[in-house]
């Protein structure tokens, strides 16, 4: 019903826009004057006042209506329900809500006093729900009509409708900015709060500099292996190992393709090659993970097994013969392929922004095109390219799916690209998978890892933005 009312409100606002625009034209024609604003601004003014106040009521109903209803229903707990364990009390009220919404209750059987309490709470919840919903609908209808009437009364040739509409637009833009800022603050504060809880149980020094990662301390005290370790160094090593491999693939291929597209390719070739390159940016990361697990991993294993066959009886040959599908090299190579369009697109834009006068001056002095690129264009674009590389690094550090499917889950402090490793993001997913309670170091370790990763990526982004700003100040 709320959705239909929202659609009706949109239709009413569109009709208000058309009527307000027509009214502004008629009044200007009848008075024989030219209005301060175009008639369309008067229409937008009427539509805004018809839509926004009423839509806010619907928004409050959707966001807070259920919470108010739950608070009222749970404010007076029957005596029979109070005797239940806390978990069963929560299940009782969940069944009440499910029944009110037309769903099915759980398999729990309510009889006797519990049956009477259940029926009473269902009836109470339905009554509260109807009262809140009907009240919100009535208020929405009244505000839509009142807003339209108020806006119609203001329409005249002398009314500064454009200024009013622009103030509404400015307020909307400010609200969007505030939402973005508050969202960022909420993420940071939640990470900080949960990370502080984690560091109350685990020393920050042990976490940042420890070399043993086995987060099993949250298990039962009598369970074997319950005394785990929270040294995150193996995770950081695995993360940066895969990132380095990825950048060794993405940086040269992406940069050289950008140089070709901006300096050598004809308009026809550029029109075909650039979209094909950017298709890679639209491929979901899980597809890259499948590609790594089903194609790249087996291919690499067969290659190294074949290479090991030429060194029989040697430790290196035996090691290469035992290489498996999952390894850091596979994840890094596939991640590098994923980052190629990212590096190429940014580098292409940066190279194209280098003033043409620099190229013309170099060519006029007798330099060849390749010499101009090496000694003029690339040095001029180097700060911006460096910023693009740092942004690609931050993207690689935060990747999850490819690493999960191609590199394994084993935490190792190794720089061998043929070993299975894991990363910070993969461990965050692992720690938070399933039904977890946020009161144990094992689960809270995910927030410690998240805070560390957030700090690293934030530092990389700040450095990249600073480099790009210096480049823009120099050539804008």
C-alpha cells in the first residue's frame, strides 16, 4: 500500500508541475508582464512543495514505523512470556511480527497462557500497525494538498520561483554531502569502537608484529586448539605479495597501452581498442575468480609440473612437480589483468592532458616521436601516472574474490609466489562468515584487520590525491 501511495504522490506532483507552469503563464499573460522566472520554475516550485513534505512522512513510516510498533508491543510483556528464557522471548515477538505480516510463525507451539498472550499481542500489534499506517497515510495526503495549495498561492509574475527552486536544489545537494560524510564517520567510528574492544583482549603489538595467525581463541575453553594466535604479519605479507605481482602485470601493460592509445593509435583504432580494453572493467570480480581457478591455475600448475620434469631428483624439480592450482602467482596475475583497464584509462587521460605545445616544441627541435614521449610527455605526466598507480595499488589491496578462489586460505609468511597465501580481506570474510557473536576476539579480529586495511588504503589514496593535485597545479 505504501508503494502505491508513493506512486500516487509522484503522479500528483507531476500534475502539480503542469498546473503550476500553466498558472504562471496565464497570470503573466493576463497582467501583460514578463515574469521574473520562467514558467517551468513555477511548476517545479509547486511540484516540490507537493512532493517533498509528504514524501518525508512516507520515509519516516518506512524507516521508523516498524520500530515504533515493536517498542509499543514489547513495552508490556505478559507474565507468561516473562517466564521464558530471553532467547525464547525474542522468538515469541518474532512470531507475533510474522503473524501480523501474514507470514508463518515458527514451529514453537503456544498453548495455555502463552496462547492467550500470543493472541493478545497479535491483536495489539495489528491495532498499532493500522493506527500508525493510517495516521501516516492521512498526514501524507494532508501535507500533499497543503503544500500544493501553499505553492499555488505564491505563483505570480513577480514571484522569484527560480531562486526558491535553486535553494531547494542547494539544500538537496548539501543533504547528500552530509549523508556521505556521516556514512564515512559511521564506518570509521564503528571500526574504531569494535577494534578497541579487540585490542583490549589482544595486544596491538602482538597483532601488528606477530607472525602466527590462528584465530581460534573464541572457541570453547575445553576445545583442542582454543589458544590461537593473532599475529597479522602473514596476512600483510600475503596481501602485499599478491599486490606486487598484480602491479607487475597491470603497470607496464596498462601504461604501454595508454601510450599507444594516446600517442600512436589512429582515431579508428582508438575508437575500437579503448572500448574493448574497458570491457574488462565491467567484468565482475567473481568471474575473474572463476577464470583464475578453472583456467589460469591449472595452466600454471601444468607448466611448473612440466618444468619440474626436466629436473628429476633435484629439490627444485620435486618442488615444482608438487605445485598446486592455488598460489599467489595465479591470484596476482589475474588481479593484474583486472587492473589493466583501470591503469590504462587513468594514464590515458593524464597523458592526453599534457599540453600539446610541449610535444610541438620537442618535435620542432628535431626530436623523434619516441624521444618526445620518453623525454617530454612521460616526465610531464609522471606525477599523474604515479597517482594512478597508487590508486590501482589501493584497489588491489582491497580485492577479495580473486584471492579467495585462486590463492587459498593458508596464512604463511613467505615471499614465494608459488605458495598458497591469504590476505587481509579474505580473512575478514572468513571471520565474519556464519552466525557469529561480536563478543569474542576471533570475531572482533575482523574489525582490527579492517581498521588496519582502512588506514593503509586511506594513506595510499591521500598520497595519490596529493600527487595528482600537484600535477594539476602545474599544468592547469
